[in-house]
C-alpha cells in the first residue's frame, strides 16, 4: 500500500506527467527492461524475449488540478484531504493501473507495457491524445492488450463507447471470471477504444481496478478490490 500512497501523492494532470513518469520508472530499477518513449511522451516497456507477448496498459495522467493531498487510510479505504480537511481527488484513475503494472513487471518474465499520456479529456481537448498519436509497431507481437483503467471491481469492458467491439467475451476463461467475480460489460471511452477505432487488430479490454468516484473530489480506492484486480490480471496473463 505504501507505493500506492506515493503514487497518489504525485499530481499528474494531463500534460504534466513528467514527475509520475520519472517516479514510476525509478521503481523498476534493477529489472532488465527495454524502456522506450515516443515523441508524444508515451512510454513502452518490454520485459523478456518472446515470439508473442501479453500486454497491459494504463494511463499516466489524471484530471485533478494540483492541490495539497494528505492521504488517509481508513481500513480498506484510501482517499485524500487537503489542508482544510476537505476531500480532494487522488488520481486513483489511473494510478491504480500503474500500481498493478508495477507488480506485474516485478513478477512476470515476459510482458509488454504501454503507458499513455493525456488520456483524460481536458477542457475543449478530446481525450486519448497519447493513444491516438502512437505507432502500432510496439503492438505487432502482442496477443492482446488488457487495460487496467475501469472503476469498480467486477466489470470487464469488452465493448467501448460508440459500440466499438474490443474483444470477444470468450477471450476470458469462464472459470477465472467466476473465481474473481468479473463480468463482461459495455463501457466508456479509454485508450484501448481509441486504439481499436484506429484499426488495431489485437483484442483489448478494460478491467475494473478498485477505484470509485473517479474525476470527483470524493474519489477513493478500496485496497482489497485493487488487490483482487491484480490477482485476476495476473492469472489471466498466465492463462491466455
Ligand atoms: Zn482512466
């Protein structure tokens, strides 16, 4: 939980991802990884050498404007208050995804990771700017892309906003869906939806990773739900 609290302590409003990017990569010191950054600022990480890779994605940015954040842990719940004790957002959307990916990079031997900048809408600017700008070359040898960027703890988005089919529901083994209580649902717009709109062929989805009230001052995480998401993603990667 300590690493998660440190992630929450770093504001990464869209366009200002440099600090979270640096801190995230520092946590990977000692691992043998190929880390690449494209001209737009998206990060691509490869671990291991294989003919094909599982791929997991999250976004580095968040919607909240920088403000003092005192992280509060109340049992299973994590949230933040400012200097006046008022609730402020923590950017769990999508620091929870970054936390999961940190664990996966430490435990899996073969893995590809895409970390996008500027996923969130910002005033007049549409969202998914990083994923709209990236090359598909990195994905040419991935079997699928699992996004960890969905609220809650039991939904797996397989159809994105605009009726964009991300993957066939049958991609996921039924016994794992049942074991972790996930179900396939239609959902909103995220980086994987933008990639599919651009014609990416590989199956994608977006998995609930334990955050609630995203984009709001009373945003919070239930840590056990985040841990469940990590366990689910880890087992899915071992299986498909
Ligand atoms: Zn998000």
